[in-house]
C-alpha cells in the first residue's frame, strides 16, 4: 500500500499530461536524486521513480494523473511534508502552460 497517493484531474489531454509528467520527473531527478523511468503507452503512460527509501510511480492519462509513493522507514516520519511538496510541485506544473 502506498504511503502517499495524489490524484489530479486535468484537461490537458494525453500529450499535455505527458509533457507535465516528464517535466515533473526532470525536476524530481535534479532536486531529489530520483532515478526515473518513463514508458509511453497508447492510452496512457507510466513513470516509475526510486532512490534509497523511496519508490513510486505516476500513471499519466488523458484526463488524470495519479502519483503513488512508498516511503522507507527513515522517510516515513516526514510523509506529510513529502506529500505536500509533491502535490504542490504537481499542481504548479498542471496550472502552468505545458512545456513544448
């Protein structure tokens, strides 16, 4: 079971959501040292991320993004703060113009 679950509806379509998800992953790699993998699908995509103590995935759809993360023991004490940061970052990207 995921320690963090964030779901957001959007009106970006799959291409726009892909751009947002890839931008989020790039920021997460740079800021948090996450190792990310992105797989495009016909009707939706899936991104996975991990580093010591954190593992998760992002489901990217034409009208919804869903982020799930499982935290290791050391990070679990900070789950509320981590969830708030993840949600804020995702919300900012969804609110702004999709990158080209």
